C-alpha cells in the first residue's frame, strides 16, 4: 500500500517500551509503501534508543528472539520489503513486535 504520511500503530514488548520510555502503543508515520523495513526505520528514527534492539545494526536482520505479527499472521520470515497487511497500513490493526521465548 502506498500512502504518504500513513500512521502505523506498533505494539512493543515491555522491555522495549521501557527502553524507549513509552507507554502503550507507539505510532509512527511512514511515507511510501508500508513495509516492515519502512515501519522499523520510522520507529528507530522516532526512538533512536531502539536502534540495534529489534534488528542488527549491520545486516538489518531481525534479532533472533524478536518476532513480528499482524492480523494473526507471523510476518517474521517475510521479506522486509513486502507490503504489510492492509489493516496495518490503514491503522486498523497494530504491528506486534514480540520477544520470543526459548528454553526447555
């Protein structure tokens, strides 16, 4: 979806909300196509302290224990430049950034 100045809702896990010093959802403005990379770029521009926390500085790949969900879909393995679901681009649904758990 291409819409200049689209506002996207992002829900962060507790530890990232604390790091960014925000409560609840974060809203970011995305110019151009609403993709995961565009949303993360906007999120890091608005909250520079999150740079490197969600994705690696050098490669831009998501951190191993970070997952992305929207509209009941796991988007973690989708190409970062693929369009996000229309409901996310319209602001009807948030993009969820989730800290994955591991262990046994």
